[in-house]
C-alpha cells in the first residue's frame, strides 16, 4: 500500500502590497499589488518552479514565502496564510519572529536563476556548498 503524499507547504490567498507615499506629510496615496490571492499546496517529494516575466512578482512571492519581506521592506503588507508542515504540526511562517524563522530556514529556501547575483565569485565551489550545511546542519566535515 502506497502512502498518500502529505502537504509540506500550504499557501492560502497570499497578498503582498507595497504602499506608495507622497506629499509633504508623506501619506499613503496608493499601493502596488505585487502578489494577489496566490494559493499553492506543495506535497512531499514535489519540486515546483515559479516562472513569469520580469516584474510579475516571482521574487516578491519567494521573499514572502520565506518571510524576509518585513526585513527588506518594513512598510509592506503581507496577508493570507503560509503554513509549513513540521512533524505533522503547522508552523505559521508569516507570524514567526526572526529568531524562530531561522529554525525553519533550512526547510524552505529560494534558489535564484542568475548565478552571478546568487553565487559569490570569490568562493570556491566546495565553500559555496559547505556554507549552508554549516549553517543548517550539524554534519561533520567528513559527512
């Protein structure tokens, strides 16, 4: 009997808005809807890719999923829900503080298409591969 794959990531009605401020007093005049009503379920063993034209919100979506938008754009509004499944419990990614999110960063990450902006040209390949292992695991050098 084959086990039914479980959802490991559930995104429900995710919205990301960037307010636009103007005037002498700097009040909000409008906003940019970067991501609108996005939903997705990723099952265990699945690999997904987000594709689209430049400016369509791919990077914003990825940053919202890994919960770094609040660090890069403090005025951003993110609502909806993003649940990561960890040992059958739901972790609400959008409500984790910076300390707690580090515990789950190794489970969910972005891989950018452009290697020149993603990889440090001053590092050798071994060090590029080793860095995330050092940060997110307790493996020995031999392992």
